[in-house]
C-alpha cells in the first residue's frame, strides 16, 4: 500500500475478537500503526506515546488502531497493563501486515528473519492513505502524527 491507495475496509479482529472495519470510523481519520511485539521496550514506549497524546489525536480527528502478530489475549494484557484507550488488531497470520507491505526481512546481529516493520499509515475520512510514517520515533509518535504534513 502506498500514499493515494484506498485502504481495505476489513482490517481484522481486535483484542475482544471483534471485527475491525474502517467503515466503523466513517468521517474520522485513522492512524493505523504497525509494531513488532507487545510488552517490548520500544513498542511499549510507542503505545504509551499514543495513549498520552490520545486526547490531542482525537481532537485532531484521529482514531488510533494498532496492529501486531500478537494474540488477542496478549493484546488484552498489553492494553490493561498500559491503560491503552484504543484497539489492537491480532494479525497472527500477518495477512494485514503483508497487505500493507510491513511484513519484511529484517536483520539483527547478522541474522536475517521475517518481522514487522514499525510504520504508521494515516488514512483520511474516505479511507485513502494520505501519509506513511516510515521512521517512527517511539517516544514521540503522537507528535509525529499530529505534525505530519498534509498530502497535496
């Protein structure tokens, strides 16, 4: 998926095993953020940045939806532990990550493996991708979203 593409309506299932559809957020912008794993330092910092900036993000018209390969049970615990006010999609088969192009080969200590790229897709009120944040600052992610330039 790239800027200008229409995002799919059906995104997946959340921490409560409820279907998540873009259509549920009609008239609102969505920040769909992909992250590698619940309860890791970087992913926790990112989620907490979005939690702490949630009021301002909502005021700016955004809904926040997180996506990782973790299970619904893991997501539930992550939400409770960090008091997160937004939904997390359990993309256990990486289907949504593959569709958005964030399931990719990564490398750590010379070892190559498949994993989730930390990226955020800003989707407008009509379901169109208007911006992709490829270099996420985990501790300042809410600010990154709020200051992302508009697509012309």
